[in-house]
């Protein structure tokens, strides 16, 4: 492909990215992209949990996030049961903390607790949601790189099971609050192990030049352990935490990470005289957003991680600590799609005789900023009918005043797509609602849960009154 000064999307003869193939059937769904109950009825209309999208649009409006409750619960159970089984002989099981930052509301926190998972929160607001949902403190961990005194106090008063400390400053902060409350705070050390995940720069979190964690190479992580162990009256060191990034599709990235984190675990045991009982390997497990992605199922992830950890601990001649992991996207992401209505359709001629159809919908970067933020790819389908029209290269865009307001960069849609059609974008359960905004003073969409033929709102749509309520 000939280079173009405006980028590959404007190059001569552009026909979309290499992985995007012209579909034989433009109505076909790729199962790995969708929640398990999603399918097409005999009339071509998309259904989820036994409810058609036309019914959902009529009752709840568009745009809307539509979550398959059974799919979410099933993925949560699968992680919990799989990791417990795979790590049973190695470390007496494993704990699964749902990463609430992916998507959290009161009802989802209840589902997570119902299915026996722990919950990882990283702000006072997420902790407040967990408390409102009735999640006990001993099932909650507090994360974050700059926790306030108020957040630490709230967490300790509620009895959280652990606080993941992210800096030397924070050690003193947590110790001070614990002393004031007369409690001993259980803590883990977030370790920057110097492994860069093969992913976007902004979501690769274990290399040295970034804001998270305490450096292994610089000795800061070991110094953190020494300082915490010097404060037994206020701090109890549970173990180490490592997270190497997001959208990880195999366990190869854990090879070096595990070797380094187990090495630090061993050094603390031998030089400071304490064998730590826990080791958190983080999350970041990938999902399929398009046909380009091929994620591993939890059983393969768990088996690969167990083999790596077991081997490294045997090499160091130490017992395997209790393992925990933090899936968020892998549970929430595939369970949800976003439903939009098409407003306008505009064909645009590209260089070299190619053509792209711009399909404008009633949402955009306010409900899914990931395409603009991370250059993320998504798929989509016309959801309210089947079509016999030939596929055309399309770009689904939003209604905001930004040229980067793109929901789906490249996808084949039927050539007769038009105003009033419904478009469904899968894989939007993680980070879309969490990162949503009121840009251009646009009210945020509702979250609609569907199960056994019944749909209900679990997060209501914002209104204009909501937008104006904070203005003084």
C-alpha cells in the first residue's frame, strides 16, 4: 500500500485493514464477539436473552448498553471455578477479584458477590458502590496510585481485605490512618517488574516509565517491603502485586514477570525473614473485539499461569503463595453490546477509486471513547433486519463535534443501510460506560440487563435535568 501523508486510511485503493475480510453473508454474526444468548430471529432481528432489539429500542430508547446477565454471571463463575481448580494442588486454590473499573454499578457488584468473586475497587466512589450493593469488606480490595486519606480511612473502617500500596509515600499514609483508627492495615506492594505488554502504550503498565507501582530494578519495591515490615503495629504485608498490561492474549508475557516477582518474593523471605502468603498476578486478559482477536479461555490462561508460577517457585525452592487474579474486561466486555439508531448515511469517495460509507448514529465518543483514546477496533451489524444488499465498507461515527468521533473505524455493512436502522456494536461491556462523558452536554445512555426474556434498567438514562443539576 502506497504511503499517504494523511495516514493509511487515506492511501490509494484503501479497502480496510488486512484482517477485515469481505463477508460472504453480511448478516452473519461472529460468535466470539457476542454474548452467548445473542442471535438473529427468523425475521433477521437481533435478540438477546429472548428479547428483540426492536423491543429494547422501543421501550428504552437508543443509544443503550445492553448486557446479557447470564453471560456476565457465567463468565464470572468460569473464572472463579477454573482458577480455584487449576491452582488447588499448587497453592490451595486462587482468588478472583473482579476489576470494578471495567464496569461497576450496584447491580453488577451484587452479581459479582453472588457468584463468589471478590471485588477490586480503585476509588472511594467504587467502594461506595460496593458498600451499597452489600459486598462485605473482607471481599474487597482497594487499588489506585494516589489514594486520598479519606479513601484509605473509608476502606479501613469498612474492613477491606487488602490495600495495594503504589508508592513509598502511600506506605506512610496508610500507616498513619491505621494508627489513628487503631487497626493493622493489610497491604500488598504493587511492583513494576519491567515487562512491557505487547499492547497500546497507554495500557501497558509494567514497564518502568509509567505512573504505576514501585520499581523492581531500582530497588524501590524491596525498600517498600522493608518499610512495611518495620511497622507491624500498623501494617501487615500480605504479599506482592504485578500487572503487565491489558488485552493480553497469551501467557508469554507472564514468563519474565513471574520470574522477577518470584525472585523478589524469595529475596524478601531470605533477607527480611518473612515468606509472604499472597501473590497477585493482576489481570488484563484480552477479549475479541473483531475477527483479528483470538483470546484464550480461562482454563488455558489459568493452566499457563500455574505452570509458570510453579516452575519459578520450584527453581527458587519456595512454596507457592496464595494466588489471585483480577479479570475485568474478560468478564464484562463480551457480555454487552451498544444499540444505536442510524441518523444519516453519507458515501465518501477515497483515493484510488475506493469508497466508504459514513454511518452516523445517535451516540459516539461520549458513550465509547476507546476508539479515539486507544485507536481501538470494533465490529458491528445492522440489528433490526436482515439484508440481501451487497456489503460496503463503512465507518460508524458519532454525533459529536470532533472528527475523531468514531465508533467503528472499519466494517462491512449492507449497502442499503439507512436512517432508522439499528446498529449493534459488540464487546462494549468494559470501559465504555466507565469512561463515558457528557461531552456536548449529551446525557449518558442507560444500562439495560436482559435475562430469561425480561429486560430491566440497572442504570437509568441521564436526562437534561441531570445535566443541569450541578450548575450553580
